[in-house]
C-alpha cells in the first residue's frame, strides 16, 4: 500500500505546523524520469520536515530514496541506480531579493503561487541526483568480451577446443 501523499503542498502552511511528511510515490507518476528508465517500476520514498527559519521563511529538509531501474548508456542493459539524497530547501514567494541572507547549504525554490506540486518537486530533486551519463563501471557485455578475448589468446591452435570452452 502506498501512503497517500498530497498532490500539492503549501510550504508556508506546513512550516507553520512543523509538519512531517512521509510517504511513497510510484515511479509511474514521475513522468519526467521515464526517459532515463528501462522499466517504469518502483517507488520513491520521501521523509521531509517543514519548519520556519529564523526569518520566518518556510524550509523543507529531509531525504529522498529510490532505486531506479536505469539503462546503461554504454551497453543498454539495465542499471539499478540507488538515489539516497538529502534536500534542504528554503522557499520564497517570488524571486528572492538580491541582498537576501541565505542559509548555508540551502537551495532556493521559488513559488509563484502558494502551493507547490509535490511530484514535480520530487522529480526536480531526483533529476539533480542522477548521473549525467548512467553507465556501469564495467559493462557485463564487456566482461564477456574480455574473457572471450583472453580465451582466444590462451587457446591452442585447435579452434574446436576454443568452442568447447565457450560452451
Ligand atoms: Zn553497461
């Protein structure tokens, strides 16, 4: 069972309540990630705390965890990618003033309305946590290739022996 998360959140309201938001989102709902995935299966877990900072600005802190079935860009085979990222956001209504003092280590997100799409925020944060190019350290296909090459080098002049070894 997925714990139901709200579709939209009002960070100010949640911060005033010191709200704690914990739940799961299906990868199927995070459409912007789909192009990077080899199958649309799995969940993303979030655990966030809302609070006001010393200037009464809403902040969001917490974790995003997922295991994404990505595709290796080199061998095109599945590549499970673990996302375990911490977020620290300070929420502004409209563009922040250029002289605005910011908390160290916090990213700014700006709202045009009071509410924020939770799904698109999760998507944004996962996209930031993804590798630019997803690929295996050593592709499985390459491993086969390497061992086949080794065999060729070690093989005697009898090609049938090599065939036997490959079986
Ligand atoms: Zn690969």
